[in-house]
């Protein structure tokens, strides 16, 4: 299984990058910005919004789901791809004389 084609490598790179951006990079940005760690806006007792996250949870979730979708499409491609057979491994029947 170490014989990946360029399509395999590209799919793995794109999905990994999307998931890393959604989870790690945007998480670090949120932490460094000092925003609340809640995906929903923080309100006070009166219902006024006093703090909102810097990056919406929908955006972060979108990156992660895009990475998972690319992996799913890659898996479908790998299952559906027709691999050429090696003719040298086929055996020919021996005739009984």
C-alpha cells in the first residue's frame, strides 16, 4: 500500500491540511486572541452579548468536515479504481500428454 499515486498524495495532503487548519491553527488563534472558548456568544443576565468568539464555530467545523469529505471521496476513488493486473503472475494450465 506504499505505492500512492499523485491523486492519493494530493487527497491526503488536502484533507490533512483542512483538518489541521480547522482544529489546530484556528484553535491557537482563538487562544492567542483571548476570546471565549465557547462556540456561542457569551451573554450577561440581561441577555446582552458581552463577548463573541473571534472565529465562528461554523467556520472551524466547515474546515474539519471538508477534510473528512475529501477523505471519503478518496476512499471511494480507491475502491472504485481499477488496478491493472500483472500478467506474469498468472499461471498457464499444463496439458496432460
